[in-house]
């Protein structure tokens, strides 16, 4: 039973990382016009997310487990979110990063607790990405401009959307 939970967690995390890759790819595309100063940082974060996605893909392949059914949905949703928030500029990009990563970090910590004593391989995979996700979260939080229009509007919407995608992914 615990291995099945580990498989589901790895599948959802893999799909989520695919969404994150597409958020950053779309933001990089659009931010070259709206917030060019952020492009190097977004590329740095994209490199992290590409590594995370590859890590989870490799773990799934080693276990003989297919990717999550929400994989394509996460990719499309991530691309759409990245395009929209990239077009809105630096405060929207920061708010999106902060909102997504606050949800992701909470789930990663919960996953570590669930997996620690039951599926060491899945626990190790989840644990390998926490520090980089924390870096993204902290940068997003620190980069949000006080009094800016987008953060208070986008943050709750993006959080709820991220929660919904994780919830759905765990059930597909």
C-alpha cells in the first residue's frame, strides 16, 4: 500500500514539475518585453524545474509506473498561467512564483512525512527538490512589490488553482 502512495505522489509531482517548466518557459517568452530584468532568474528557475521533472520521470520509469493523467493538463495550465502572468509584468510573475511555491512546499513537507517510513526511494526524490523550491518561494515573496496591484489579486487565485490541480492529480 505504501508503495502505491509513493507512486501516486511521484506521478503528481512529475506532472506538477511539468506545469512549472511550462510556467517558466512562457514567462521567459513574454517577460523579454514586460520584465527583461527577470529573464536570467527565470531561466535559472527553469533549469531547476527541468531537473526536478527529470528526477521524477526517472523514478517513475525505474518503478515501471506511467505518468499521471494530469500531465498534459498541468502543461497546458502552466503555459497559460505563465503567458498571462508574464504579460502582466514583474509583480505578477513574483506573485505567481510565491503562490505556486507556497502550495508546493506545503505538499512536499506533507509528502515527506507520509513517505519517510514507508517508501524511502520516493521520500528521497521529494527531499531532493525542497531546497530549490524554497529558493523560488523566497524570491517570489521578497520580489512582490508592496502596494502593487497584482499580488493580492493573483496570489489566492493561483494558490487555489494549484491546490485543485494537486487534488485532481492525486485522484486520476
